[in-house]
C-alpha cells in the first residue's frame, strides 16, 4: 500500500469516527431539547395566558363611565366593543418558545443549541475528511449525500438562529430527523470510499449537486414549519370557535409561534430557495449535455426534479392567490416536499436510470433487514 493510499484510508476512518461522534452529541442535544420542552410546563404558559386575558378584556371593554346623579354618583360599565379582524386573519401573538418562559427550560435550550453547534462542527469535519480521503467532492453516493445533507440542514437552522429568527422551537424536531438520517446513512447506505464513475468527473458536480443539497436542506426546514403551521392553525381555529383543546395540545402548541407567523416563515424560505432549485435543474441539464450528449431525456431523476419544480411553483402561486392561501397552499407545500423526498430516496433506491450512482439498491436493503 502506498503512502497516499494509507493516508486516504486513515482519513476515511477519521471521517467515520467524526460522524459517529456527531451522532453521539446530537443525541445529547436531543435530550437537552426534550428537557427544554418538559420544563416549559403548560402551567407556566397557562398562568401567563390567564394573566394576559383579563388585561386584554379590559382594554377591549374600555374604561367604566362615571355619571353624576343628584345625591351621589353611579358607575356604568361601558358596553363591550367587538373588533373584527381582517378576513381570514387572527390577531394571535407568538408563543413564548419551547421553554414556555421557564428559566431552567431556557437554560437547557441554550445548552441544546451549544451541543447542536458542537455536533455540527463534528459532522462538518466528518464530511470534510471524507472528501479528503477520496480527493473529490463528498457527493458520489447516497451515504455521502446523506451526511452532507443532514449537516447542511443543521447549518441552515443555526444560520437562522444567528440571524435572530424565531426558530429555536425547531431544534427538537430537526435533531430527531438528523439522527434518523445519519442512522440510516451509517447502517444501510454506508459505502466505502471510492472514486467516481467517469460521467461524474466534471466541475458541474460541485455546482449542480451542492445547490441541490442546499435546496433540499431549506425545503426540509420549510416542510417542518408547514407541518407546525397546520397543527397551530387547527388549534387556533378550535379556540376561535369556542372549543377546548386537550391539555397536551395546549401545552405544546401554545409555545409555538402563531399560525400566521409559521405560514409566513414557511412561505419565505420556500420562495427564497425556489430560484436556486430552478438553477439546479438548469445546471443539471447543461451537465447532462456535456456528459451524455443531450440536455434532457426524461430520466427518472430529471422527471421527478421537474415534478418537484412544478409542485413548488404551484405552491408559490397558490400562496399568492385568493382562496388558496392558508391550509390549501400548505398541503401543496407538503406535496412538493414529498416529491423532493421521493426524487432522492425513491428514485435513487428503487428506480434505475442514468443517475443510478447510489451503490445502494433493493439487494442492499434486504441484506440490512428491510
């Protein structure tokens, strides 16, 4: 074995160690996020809501009216004034966050974020050493794509936190899904370091695949926000109609941002990354022209990439169309993300085509017990 080969093998082993270390730290972060949610008890939220309700009612009713009468004064209550919100909207404030206003819960939340940053650094190191071990971009198979994708998704979350966006509530759900994604990567999708097939030897690999990974990570965050929006919107509708949600729903959903805030956030992240997804498809077509002599051939991957583009375009159009805002548009967003998921997992594992570079198929899944 040459010195270069031995070095690459050592780097691959270091990469594996870093990925497993990242999973261990993500697990600690997961438990810290759990502690944040548990300590942000519903009693704290309920006390806050109860304390605010009389004040809001007093502001709505207005001050009492004093009327002078012979021999004394009489106090008359001002009639209650009903203020109608704009059609289709509710004036609902954002929740206090996962910690629910609890100081100890907030501390555990900060610890969870610190652990998430550490796990992200370890995972990034694992991706980098994997790239160094194969002397190329670490996107040649599904294992490499998975570890890069999950690291990018966490990076998007941490960037939003750094930009002071109200997304800390997302931490528990994100770390849970990242752990599942990495677990799948190291158990089922793992592939030894190897060189690329000839068709992938192109600078377009760095352009096309990197943008696809970034788009997927942002779509991932947008999908989580959309799911939470649907739950919170149902909760707010039930309250507005005089219903009484269960204690668990109250404890959990009261701490999330308002449905309108979640809807706006999901729309903004999806709208921001949609042009990049468009560029990803165009870049892939140009790369296909260089590699295979044709720009478009309705390969399964190309077809589902286009279907995903159409689905997200439909969502963005619906979101700006009267009568389709809100839940209808949210369902379209989830359908679009479902198309993206199938484009990656379904097409790569179960469908053969020119993009079949995953080194994982039905045989590998059966061998793993699936």
